[in-house]
């Protein structure tokens, strides 16, 4: 499997006996943009957190590029990875969170440079040049030396994207990146994501932005109740879903676009 | 009722009397305080010359020195041990969590003075420590330091833990997604941000330690209070020497308060 691909097989996860993921399979080709949609509580966010092992899986396998995440195959057995090995595998996946999660004591620039300098041990001067270029790409060159608290939500989220990109990941995971934003700030974040997609970044985006999914996604995956109900080309799934549950969800979102987003936000916080 | 706002600016405005209560309360307080100071000051039983004679006397100054050394070593021991306990309490290792919780439960529950007397009399339990007689190892100063330090660590552990909790969990998640280990995330993300939360409580604790050292006088720990007691044990000027000690404690606490303000300003940069 070449660089930038992601494969999930039979992912299972429960919290306190409540199954959240009940066997999720997903293939993402290099350069593909997959949007995951579905009602709140359908397991979309948990899926992303399991993909990069922020949550310990109950079962199933994750493969990024040609690397198995969470296990080291040796001598015909699967050895559970050490924390350090998981951390190294995680480098292949960038993650953008609903709540941005910027390091609030560091400037935008330091948020971006921290990983390359501390984790990859790269030359700080070179990293800083690259970080400034990345911030420029997300339209924040002028805000490099500001603290997160001095930035709007949309600006913070764009810094978060730059921070993830600075690690040169093979895959970018987006967990409802615009759900916590004021409506007028959603566009600027989506524009940055559109740019990444156009440059051939492999992306998995959990989102409620059906319009974005239609425009940018190659594939749309509809999840409900911890399983993938339907997946296929974006246009087909969004206009002519084969599952009644997908159709019902899409009809609901079209009728109450903001409500669905608000609901998701409340669930998170 | 006014029919119009026209012409109001020609009228004279009579201001409300705002500070009547302040003057009244102030006058009462000044009277009470003045009377207190006066009766003490003119009391024939209080020897002002004694206070003057002992305020800067060598034994008292030595006592101030011991009090300061005890305060800072207690703070040092408490901070190091408290940080370790807080980390244990936070860890995902249930044994470490239980051990830290047990320590905190025990050392917060046993009165400081009981501990100081216990360490001072350790020889009764273990006559020798290794090859040396216990009473040669456990000097009054060391007994005082052990009692104060172990006691303080329990309180500081909870303060430090509170500081850790004040840093949003999402930032640790974000640190993990850029390839950091939990330990690295704690060092680079959690610790620096928790210091700002910890400092105000720490200043308070410093003052409590400073005054708490006076308890070591029960074992003749050589601190300010011990010296005051030794002197009034000989000349019976109890009140005068208590006032000498009081003066010094107030001076030290005042200086500590100024220091705290500087530290907090530094941390808030």
C-alpha cells in the first residue's frame, strides 16, 4: 500500500459496556477525501480517535501507509506497541479537533513548531521558516506571534491545521472542524481544507457540512449506531442514497441545518 | 414628571453624598484600634525597652535564620514530593494512584505537631538507623524538616493536581497527535500552564509554612519561636518577646507577599 492510504478493519469500541463502534471497515486511497456523516452519537468522532489510537481499541486493525498502528508484527505474532511506538505511528496522521485544542500558553508560531522541534528534533531555524510559510498558507502570517486567546475561532482552527500539517502527515483527520465556529467563520476554515484536498492530501473529515462534502469529498460515508451504513461516491450518496436511514438523515439535515450542528456541539462540550 | 429634556443643562446638579458610610465606619475603626494600641502601649506591664533590646539580638536573628531555612527547605521538599504525588495521582497506574491517595489521606490527617514530635522521638521506635544512633541522625532541625516537609507535600500535591486539572484535556490529546508521549506532553504542555494556576495558592501555602515552622518550638527546633521562648523562659518577659516574634513574622510574611506578586506577574507574561 502506497503512502497516504488508510485502511480500517473491524474497529470495535465500547464505553462501559455501551458499544460505540461495532465493526467499522473503511478504505481510504492515497489522495482521497472521505467525508463521514451521520447523526450525533453514531460513533464518528470515536472512529477518528480510535484511528490514531487516542482511544484504545477493543478490536480491529488500523493501517496507515504500510504500517500497522498499535501492534508490531514480529515472529508470526502481534506484539502490542509501546507508548513510544504508538507515538511514532501517530506521526503519520494529523488531527484537527472540534475545539481546536491549541496550546494556550504558546503563540501560533510555537504551536506549529513544537512538534517538528521537540518530536522530530529538526533544526529550529528551518522549522520556523517552514512554520511561517504554513501560517502564510492558511492566511495567518500576520498573526504568527499571537496567543490562541487573541485569535478568533476560525483563526485558531487554521493554526491547528497548520500545526498538524507541520508534521508532514500522510493522512489528515478532521473531527467536526467547523462545528464550534460562529457561522461567519466556517467558510475560512473550509477554504483551507479545500486547498489541502486540491493539493492531493488524503483526508478523513467528520462533518455536518453537507455542502462541503458534496463539493470536496470523493467518498461519503454514512455512519449510524456504530457501523458504516452506506458509503460511495459523494454525489451518489448525497443525492440518491441507497439506504433509507441515510435518506432520512439527509432529509433531516436539510430541514434543520443549524440545529444538527448545534446539537453536535452540545454533545461534545 | 418632566415633559421635556430641554433646558436641563441649565440646572445645578446636586451630587449624592457617596462616602458618608466610609467616613463613619473609618472613624469607629480608628477609635477602636487607637484605644487598643494605646492601652497596650501605656501598660506598665509591657517593657518597650525589652522589645527594643531583643528585636535585633543575636539569638533572635539566628532564630529568624532558622525559620527561613526551615521554610524554604520545607517548600522544596514539599514541592518535589508533592509534584511526584500529583503525577502519581494522575497516572493510569491504579497502584500509583492508590499509593498517592493513601499518602495524602494520612499526612493531611495527622496534625503537624504530632508528626514533629514523632520524628523527634524516632529513637524510641528505632534506636539505631543503620550504624548510627538515631538521636545523632535525627537532630531537632531534621525532625522539624521531615515533619514539615512530609506534611506539606500532601497539601502541595493537591494544589499541583488542581493546577494539572485546569489544563484542558484536549491539549494533551493534541500533543499526542503530534507524536508526543504522555510524559513529554506533561512537561511541555501541562506543567507550564498549571504553574499560573498553582502560584496564588502556593503563595498562600508559603505563608502557612512560614508560620507553621513555629510549631517546631515544641522540640526546641531553634527557630524564631524557640528562641523567643528560651529568652522569656529566663527573663519572664513573655508578652514582650511574643511581640518581638510577631514583628518578625509580620515582616517575613509581608516580604513573602511582595515576592508572590512579582512571581505571579512573571508567570502571567
